[in-house]
C-alpha cells in the first residue's frame, strides 16, 4: 500500500516562519515613496512656493518658453498645376489605337497565343472603351474599313504610278519657278 501524504508538519519536518503583521511586511515589487506626487508639474501652488523660497529657481516644467507663431506667413503662393486640356474623343480614340501594349496583345491573339487573366481583362476594357468612343463619334466598322482600304496600296503597280506622278509634280514645281 502506498503512503498517504498529509499537510501536517511532523516534529522532524522544517519549521514555518512565524506570521508577521501586514503593516510590518516589506512590499516587494512595488517601490514606495519614490519620485514626485502625481501632477506635481502642473500644480501651481507648489511652483509658486518653490519660486518664493529660492532666488531664481528653474521652472520644473521642461521645454522652451519661446512663443510659437501659429499662423504661417503667406509669402509663397500655392501654385496649382495647370490642368491638361481635356482631350477630344477623336484624340482619345487615336491615343487608344496607337497604344503599343494594345497592339502587342492583339498581335498575340492573332498568332493564337493565350493571354493571362490580367492582360485579357485589360484588353477587354480597352476594346470596350474604343467601341464606346467610336459610337459617340458615329464611326462604324464599315467606315473604318473603307478608310483602311483607301490608305493601303493595292499593288506594286499602284506604288509605281504614285511615285511617277510625284516626280511629274516635282518637275512642274521646278519649271514654275
């Protein structure tokens, strides 16, 4: 059978120290009676007493006594950046169509590559903006296609004709002088 432990102290066991009163005990962990009383910096009576006893006692409140000017001088006028003039819808459309990122992404799509999600959402946003501007300006895709066909040269013969007519115009200009 195991031995049962008890709380009673045996005659042979260690003796307990006698109890002391609460007032006689030293408080460990708390420092008592150190420093000034709370709020002593701001107590005007204490400050006046200290000043009256000494000839020239320093003010216990630290810091500069120099007055601070609260309103700033208005010597420098605040310069506003001139706002850029608003671009017309035509200028916005040209700017969007000439965007190199847009062109490269469209080229990638034509080659059959897949775009990542961020590029795809950006591309869709730009294309919807272009469509919105074209609707506002009244430009249809047929008009845009006609414009492209007019500006592109159909064949080498057309290029040669254009070049020769330019040479003729140059001779006429030179002869005119």
